[in-house]
C-alpha cells in the first residue's frame, strides 16, 4: 500500500486537462486546424463538418505536409515545428504556437492525421480514444488531412459545455466565414452535413472577399503601416451601423483574436459619426513583423503578449481615423471666399457615402441602401428649390434631387464651427449685465471652465456663492430668454458627465441650430447648404443621424414613365 497522497498525474490525464483549455468547443478545433493549414503554407483548404462538428471535423489542405518521422510527434504535447528555443516563445513569430493543439484534440476524440510531404512517403497516424496511436502507410496528394471524430463523446463533463449540434454548427460557420474574410487569398470550401455551404476562390482583395461572403459593399479599405507593423482592413461607412459589436473581427498575423481594447479603439474612431449604441462593421488584419517590433513582454505573464499593446492600439486607432477622414470631402479652407474650391481625397478617390433613396424605393430591399459616390460636392453646385414641411431643404444638383434635414444640417455646421481652433462663437456684449442665480455645482463648474465658455461666447464673473454676472453671451441667444437659456445650457452640460469642449460644442450646436418648423428664407437655406458642404462631414450629424438623402432624376422620371 502506498502512503503517498500526492501523485504525478499520468500524461493521459494531464493531457485531457490541458485539452480543456485548447479545445473547449468544436469551433476551437476548426480554428486550430485551419491555423495549422495556414502555417503550412496552404492556399487551398476544405473544411467538412457533420453534426455541428461533434461527429466529424475534417480539414484537408495542400500545405507543405509533414515529414514521415515527424508524424508521431504531431500529437505529442509541446511538440511543434514552430519554436526551437525558450526565447522563441517570446517572439512574435510564435504567436499561438505551443505545440498543444493536436495533442489536446487527439486526447478527446477519435483522431487521424494523414500527410504527404513532396518526395516522401505518405503515412496516417490514428489515435482512438484512450488507446495508443497507430501509424500506417497511406496514399494521398501533397498536403495534410486531419480528421476528428466523436469529439468529447467519452468526456461527459466537456459535453455539458457543448450546446446543441445546430448551435455548434452555426458557430463554426460564423468562424469559417470570418476566417476566410481575413485569409482571402486562399481557396476555401466548407461542407456541412454533406452539403457545400461555402466556396470561395482565392482573391487578391479583402474587400471583394467580404462582399462575396457577407454581401457587404458599403465599406472602404484601409491600408497603413509604420515601423514593424501594418494593417489591412475593410471597414463600414459610418452609416453602415450594426447593433452588435461582433461585426468587428480582429486578426493578428491572420489569426483571429479577441481583443477588447483594439475593438474599443475601432469603435472610438467612429466617435461622433455613429450613435452611441451602434457599432461599425470591420475586418482587420494586423501584421506584426518579428524583426522590428519591440516584444515588450514579461516572462512571468501567463498569456504571452507579443507586442506593446498601447502602440498597437494607437496605430490601429490612427489608421481607422485617417481612413474615415479620407472619406470626408476635402477642401482648402483658405480658398473659401474665392470660387476656386477644390476637393482632394487622400485615401479613396472622391468617394463619399450617401444614402440613395432610389435604391430603397426601387428594390424594396433596404439592406443595401448605401451607394458609393464618385462625385465631388462643391458648395455652390446646389440650386435651392425650396423648403418642404418647414423641415427639409430641397435642392437639385446635376441629375439628382437632394433632401436635407435643416435642423441636423445646421447642427453639423455649428458643431464644427464651435470646435474649430481659431474661431470663437460670435458674442454680443450686454448693455446691462444680468445676474443669473445657479446652484453651487454649476458655480464650481463655471469657475473652472471660464476659458472654454469664453470660446463659446460667454463672458461672466462669479458674483456670489450662488450667482454669476453675465456681461456677454453668444449672439444666437439674443432673441431668447437669456437667463433661462444660460441655466438650461449649464444644467445640460453638467448633466453630460464628460464636461469638455466636445460635449459643450454638441450641446450648444443642438440647442442653437434652427429647429424643424422654423421658416427659412431662400438666402438662409443657401447659407446652410453652403456651410454644410464646407464641413468635414456633411452626411451624418454629430450623433450619427443621416443628414441628406437623394433621389435620381432617372428614378423620378421613370415614375412618370418618361
Ligand atoms: P503548433 O501549431 O502549436 O506547432 P499543433 O499541435 O497545432 O502545434 O501542431 C503540431 C505540429 O504538427 C506543428 O508544429 C506542425 O509541424 C505539424 N502540423 C500540424 N498540422 C499541420 C498541417 N496541416 N500541415 C503541416 N504540418 C502540420
Ligand atoms: Mg497549431
């Protein structure tokens, strides 16, 4: 009888424990196998699953294959051809390579791997659940086939985590789609329960592949690089708004990862172009070059970080920001009073985004309502027709009718004016200063933000513990009840937890913009439209609502059967 209480777990058991970390669900198996195929340089991959991956997951690739003598090692824990030394673990190249996947997968399934390396014999390694592996000769073409059957079938605890096979199947399909968007340069076939669900031929553009997979075309490309890192992405136009964040897919060196911070960075780059509870659509691949990058990581960290996260975050955020800015109409502000305004676009040739009503009305299919425009918009191009419902400015340009929401258009104009560096809001000095009483929270705020408020046209001094003496106000407030306006404005700004320039500009522009229902003269309409098209983004308001719709002459005429 042994008295030991502590024993070393047999490899069989410890492998299964480790397996729990690598393969939690069938989709993890698909991910690991696909990544192995990519590592092997495959450019043609077939994925087949049955029963949500529970009865079969089979991945066939045309990669470089495995040397016969390496076959037994494929399923050994920590056996990998991808790292050689301890130092390698900390280099970028070894991202995710720990030689654990096949060992883990083969310990919780009936497993087989067949591989052919050019000029070598083909072998199959089979490992049935709980029995030792068998290796036998086989025939096959160049590449590797991995078959995983009866996953978790003998491990009830694991099975508990697995949802219905149809759910697992959906998860796998979603992953395969995302994977093939990121790895657009490979041929990919996906078969589910005997039926070919996806088939893509290799493409040289992520944009095209994404259009093929998701039917998404209201998006633009981002490509950028700086030392040691580059980014390639396809991102939705700001009016391509999603309800969920899971339309943002991030990959590093073509491996899909989950990174909350990077995702936030991407969402933030759409700040003020989208309402707060809407999210962009984006596929992002970040390439990190081993040689150049500072792999600033700490050896004791359980999960290896391969790069300086802050640097990567900044880079991704800036690339998106640049891409989005590139969509806006560019013009030379100094030329504004001459007729020589011009537009140039850094990233995409004069593409802007604009919802075209014609497509909605024509097809009754509102999913694809955004059209890329290749026109430029010169502020003086618009001929004002009139005002509709005291809310919408109608104007024509070329062969299109434009409908512009007067309130949000004006709001966009004011917002940018308020935020622009060298402009202060027109201010009117009061003939007689007025005393406004406020609570002490408001007084504290006013004490601290005197300069910001000055920029917005306010001049005041703290008069007492609960009042201020106002000597100048933004001219736009002149017609209104000054005391009430100031109180409302301050309360609103304070309520807005992040008191800053931007929040103030937003509040002010919303409050001061002409309202729907206000009658406008032709001159006033011209003024708004001209200023709108001088703004950096005439198409969505600072909250992300659309400002402009258009209808084509062709469409209107077709309704009259002309
Ligand atoms: P890792 O990918 O972390 O090295 P795995 O357990 O996923 O570990 O794979 C172990 C080894 O098996 C790999 O390092 C590679 O040499 C080999 N291998 C696995 N899949 C393939 C494949 N599809 N083509 C070529 N070699 C493969
Ligand atoms: Mg692997």
